[in-house]
């Protein structure tokens, strides 16, 4: 049977595929991918908020994954939940380290954004198998999840799909890897049936995981298209060019100064 302990596929991959379809249908933001526009305008504008959001998500994962044990009434339940928590930590940490180091090797710059998205990709990757793999395997799964994130990010840029928060790369690609990893890792002693351990029908388990990922892709992508395409046809999906130029923080939210638009000349504060 299909295995997905806490939702690498049914939660994250579903959202990531839907995000890819939505981003493709709505199209790039004004100036995105244009040769005559400075693309630095599209990088994250607030690193502290980015880091804060990542840590909030990381903390939430300890409810999301261990909570999927659904019980804490026996010693066995407690052991299962604690192993899930350990695997979750290992996966997220390794994902962040792998992406951070590779980004530095490629660009010779320290990227906090890459570190944060790597952490999330590692967390997404380990979510399906966190209850059925050993902690050592969790490090591997999280690290490979980071690689899947980087590949997905590069793919989206190559095909010019404007995914501002890289939801497809983090959730779709790392989620696919998480579903696949269940069929590769995990011994029967810890509830797994991975092909690397030669478990009974482990080859069939890998096939079921691949089929599950395919069905999630078709279901999510299809229903997302049914939602986004009519909205675009009705002119209800894309904001005006004027709003894009102004920025939606300023156009849609208040107070304006809270979003640090920075278009006014900065003056020294009066003491």
C-alpha cells in the first residue's frame, strides 16, 4: 500500500504542483526574465522576516510530523513520536547545509535564502518517511531533498515560470523525492519496506510510491488548471500593471510605511 507518514505527497507535493500550474497560468511578473530589467529587483527584500518565517515553519513541523503518530499513551507511542522528531530535525538540518554549501560553491556568496529553502526542502523530503526510517537515513533523505529543491528551482527559471517563493521547487520537487524515498529507505524493524533493505515486496512498494506521486501530480495539476484557467480568461487573476509597478504591499495593505517602500528620500531622524 502507498505510504506517506505525514504528507510529503498528499500535502506538500499537492501544493507544489498546484503552485507550478498557477504560476504558469498567471505568467511572470512585469519585467521578470526581461533582459533589460535588473533581476535583483525580484530577490527577497527582507532577510530577517525570511529567517523568522523559516523557524516558525521548522517549529510547526514538530507538531505536523510527530503529531501524525496520533497517539502518546504507551511507551511504544512515545518512542515512535520521538524518532519522528529526531528524523525531522535531521532531515531539515541536512537539507539546509547541503543547499547552503552548494550555493556557496556555485556563487562564492553566502545565501541565507538558500539556507532557509534548503531547510524547508529537507523537512518536506523527510515528511513521508519520518516514521519508518533510521536517523542516519533521515540525513541522507534531507540532503537529497535539498538537491531536488535546487534542481526544481533551476527548472522553473529555465522554462521561465515565475514562482516567487519557489513553492514548486520546495514542496513539489522535494515532496516527490520524499514519496519516492519511502520505497528506498527504511527497514522492516522500524516499519519501513525500502528496496535498499531488501524487504518483502520492496520493489512493489517503490512502484506503488511512484504511482502515488503520478496520481498526485495529475489530480493536483488538473484541478489547479480547472481553477486558474477560467479565472485568467475572466480577467480575475492578474492585477494591473500599475499595481505591479507600485507593489502589492503598498497597493493592498496599510499603513504604507510599515512595508518600507523606500521611495522617499531618507532623512536623518530628529533627536
